[in-house]
């Protein structure tokens, strides 16, 4: 991606891939482009087991932005151990501790958007049954995160 102008959809996929490589869990991309007053084009959301893992994702994004000569996002919540937000303007990347993600449940707030997961080949795959997906997120238990 060096020096190349990319679309907001490509940037969302890029963020999801970084999260996946750093072992982020339950990664979802929400396309908000069809929602009239949405604050951004896409949300990328992932869960982590610890603040160390959350920082690893942030550090990897920072490193790759430098390496690929991409604009760096604005960072919020870096001193929090529950929710870090990387704001690329057209993309907002939410990195949650799994407990905070369950608590805030922003997927429910933006459930009018189109939900996608990243396939192993890097393609966006629509989540057809949002109700089931949201139910599973709300019922994540500690054992599934290994803590």
C-alpha cells in the first residue's frame, strides 16, 4: 500500500487483517455507508484478552502506517485498558477488552449497518444472520478468552 491511495473499504480490511495477525478475536467490519448520519464509513471492531494485546495491535498499526507511508490515525483511550479507538476519519477501529465490548455493545447500536467478517483469503464475507452474531457476542464467556 506504500504511497497508494486506498478506499475506506480497503482500509477497513487492512485494519481487520492487522487485528487478525495480532490475534484479535471476534473481528467484525460494519459498513455504515448506507446510514445517513453515520459518523464514519466503517467501524472495525475486535476484542482482546489483555491491555498488552490491545497495545500490540495499536503498535502494529503505528509501525505499518510509517512503513507503508500512510497517515496515522488519531488515538483515543491509549491509557485505558478497556477500549482504544483509532480514528482514520473514514474508518474508526475499536480495540476492546472483551468485557468492555460486551458492556458497550456498539454492534447493537449500529445494527442497521452491513456486517462483515474477514475470510482466510482476506475477502469480506457478509454476516447474514446478525441476530445470531449479536447473541453470540453478548454471550462470550471468560473461558473462550482463556483468562
